[in-house]
C-alpha cells in the first residue's frame, strides 16, 4: 500500500488547496478522504487473505494518484513565493507530517520484531532503510518478490511505497514550482505538456519493466512516476472536458480490485485510469460522492496513514506468532485500528501542529538526527545476530554458528578452504591445489580414504567426517555451492560448476586407491525435482538449454553417476550416495514456540510432511535406478526413526534443508556400516 500518499490530503484541509476544478476551488473535498478509506480497506483485505480481494493491493496505486493530485494543489497555492522559502516550508511540513508516526511505528514494531522473530536481520534492515526513504531500493537489491510468501514475513515490507513517494518529493516540488512560475508570465503554458511527456516516458518504462523485470517495475520510483503525475495532470485540469458520471470510474475501480493478473500490468493501468476519471467526476449530486462523504469513511480516510503503517505490522507479527486464522481475525482488526487511532490522536496530530523548533533548520536537523539514530541502532542489531539477546523464544543455532562446525580439527579441511562459492572461477591448478589441501590422511595406515563430493549439503557432512576420521578413515573433501556431483553429460548452466565437478571427478579417479570410497550428497529435491519450492533448472540438455522436466533431469544425473560408478568400480573404488533428507521450508517461522500455538503451525506441518513425501519418492527412484554397484543410504530412518516433527527440525536442520552438526553425526551408524562392508 502507498505510504505518503495516504495522508497528504490531510494537510490540505487547513490550506483549502485541494482542487484544480473551479467548482471545488477553496474547499476541502471530504469525498477524497472516503476514497482513501476504500483504498486502505482494499489493501487490508488483500493482506489478510489475498483470495478475499485479489487486486486489493492496487490500493497503493489509488494513493499514488491521490498523492500527485494533492501535492500539486498544495504546491500551486504556494508557488508565488521564491524558491528557497518555498522549499524550506515544503520540507518542514512534510517532515512534521510524516516523521512522527513513521518513527513511532518503526521503533515499536522493530522492538516487537526482535522479541518474536528469531532472525530479524532482513526486517530490521528494511526498517532502517525506510527511515531514510530508500527501503524500495533495498528490497529491489535483495531481489524481493512482493507477492512471495517470504516477503510477507518482512515486518517493514509496506514501507517500499514510502520510499517511492519520498524520492518523488526530492525533485517534483522544484519542477512544479518552476512550471507554475512559467504559467503566469505570458509564455506558452508548459505544465500539461511537460508532465504529460514525463508521464508517458515513465509509463512506457513501467510496461517494459512489467514484462521483462517485474521487481524493477514494482519498486523503482522512475517506473512509478506516471501514476503520481497522472494525479498532477488531473489536478491541472487535463480531464476537465470529460463529463463522466462518477458511477462509471467507480465501477472500473471496483473491477480492478477484483482482478488477479500476473504481472499486474493491465489491472494497474485500469486502477490508475479509474482513479483519474473518478476524481473530477465526484461532483454534486453524485451518489458516489455522497457515499464517499459518509462520516465513517471520512474518519477512516483521515486515519489512513497510521492505518497503513500499523495494519502490516499487526498482520506480519501475527504471522510470526498467533496466526491469522479463526477468532484471531477480528482481534487483529481491532488491534490495527486501535493502533492507528492512537497514533493519529497522540502522535500524528499533536506533532504536526506543534512547532518542533524555532527554525526550519532546527526541525529538519532534529528529525534527521532522530531517524538516523534509530536507523543506525536497527542496522547494528541486524549485524552478527545481536538481536538474538532479545528473542523470547527457544534459542536455535544460527547459520553462522552452524558453519563453524564445518571443519576437521588438525587438518586444513574447512568450509572456507574446501567448499567453493557458486561463482568462483577455477582452473586445473586451482582444483589440484585445493584437492591437495583438503586432505586429512588416515590415522591408521591400513584404513581407506573417503572422498566427499557434492554441493553445500555435502559440506554440511563435515561433522560426520570428523567422526569417521576419529575411527581411522582418511578424508578428502571438495564441494561447491549449488553444484551437484558428478557433472552431467551436457554440463551445467553454471560453467564453473561443470568445470569443478569434472576436475574433481578426474582427480578422484586418478588418486583414489583400491578400497577407498566416494560419498556423494546433494540437495536432490532441488536439483532433480520440479515445482516443490526452490527447485533449480540448471542441468543442460542436448540442446544446451536448461532441462525443466524432473524425469529428464533425473535421467541425466543417473546416467552420470552410474557412469562414474562404473569407472570407479574398475579401479576398486566404492561409491555411496546419501539420499534426500527431511526439509522444513520457512523453518524460522515454523518451529513451535510458547507464543506460536499449534493451530497456527498446521500449514507448516502439512508442508513438512509433503517435503518428506517428496524425499521418500526421490529415494525410491534412486534405489530403483542406481547401478547395483552403488550403495544407497536413505538418511530418513536414522534422522526420523520415530517420525519427523516440527520440533525435531530445531535440532536436525540449521536452516530450511541443511543438516545440523548433530544430525550429520546421527548418520555415522549407517554410513560406517556401509564403509565397513566395502572394506570386507
């Protein structure tokens, strides 16, 4: 939902500058408050349950148009002053209007986030960037999909539109002031042609971005500019010759809220057009105007800024705690309206009208210092898990802490040395040097060496490798992020992956001795599946294009691993494949806590069981199709002998799918048993 636009009209009530139409000049338009109320209700319904109003998120676009309309009216009423005093007054009013409620909401929501979110770094950074008006750019930089499940757990996701509008305020007041100055000097009136040209350029960019880069189209100010400028054009009378009954654009707006298009290009254009047509059509004796002027809607519209801020905080924190189901819904509605009412009465209104400092400079410096200080605190808490000391749930091992277990003491084998990043360029000498480095010799001369190969899931087996070495085995380890072993016939989308795994395969075949073993592990559900979340289509087919069909991916991989096993067997080397294990998507918010009742975890439970079903199906396919010379080890019985539970995922995994150190050690018995069979 839009941020700044949701409240810009309130300021104009006191200045009587809201209309560019003669019939409304000098009068506050109550019906626009009602329109804001409709928009904010649409957004809330969509955020509570997207199926209730699929296009409700388009309320943001309604607010963008209103914002452009109202800000242009406000600037027009003050354009007679010189630029310096005009800008000082403009930014002072903006700061006094926007900063108090924003700082209050972010500070309190940030505290609650630290209390109830076990890894709040992304949310805290988003909140910090919102305080300086660039959260939309941060979210874009993080490749955020606004409509994804992951994004819905960011407690400050709604602030993206604040960034868009605050960036709009950086240049539009100067441009509008200059254009208004030209309007009254007998020259050609440049306002409409200049704004129309800018709007058209922005719209074309938005259309292109929606097709080719939806995230940029959603978050970038230049690609949202056309919506704000549409409001400005309406205020300047661009549609004054149209005489539509208000019911027509109102119907268009309602229709757009019910649409569910992906990307939302058509519905966005429809929403902006409907809002632009509706604003000048709301004239007496319009029935739509009368409805929008109802006292309840007008009051809700006045609350829209705080309601915008707080509705998402309440919904998102509920997702992390009590859930959104059943009796909780009316409670959450009461809480968000109560927070908005309190913010409006005791934060927004008094601090908007009371002077903060004697000078504009003092006001701006004071507000800047406060927001910068809070932003700095949030960034500090987001680093190095500092926020964990405030978490009121049961402690869990962080990813950073878990990675410290990925090493073998007394050797050079560690994640830093022996696990390669996805984009790390390689060469023959590089792989050779790593292979020579990442070796821990057998502690007994008669014991064989276990070569470990695969992706980051293989790297997570280092605690198991420690136990194997304690029993005399030598260890040689080389793995690469997101890169399955062995390389398939037509290669991998990431050429570095193909190069590393081909060279590591050849190194093993050249240096392993009879009696040695190769233990292969990977994120099989990702590499070899389709449509179950986080799946990768990176194995190349004979046409050198990524293979998307899961059966074809498995055939390619099984061909490669069976071929590798045949070559290994000819040299007396035994191959073991560790199958797919348990997985818990969104683990951080699915672990049971005292503040997270079991009823709110039913979706998590079903998801975990589905993932287990996928893992068992994958393992069954391995058993059927792997060469008889390969030993297959199913990890699920060792890890979930009594059945996997959500609570067990706290100890078995350190993120959504990587085995924790204790879980890796639980595999010692089945792996050791198969290694000893290979020796006999």
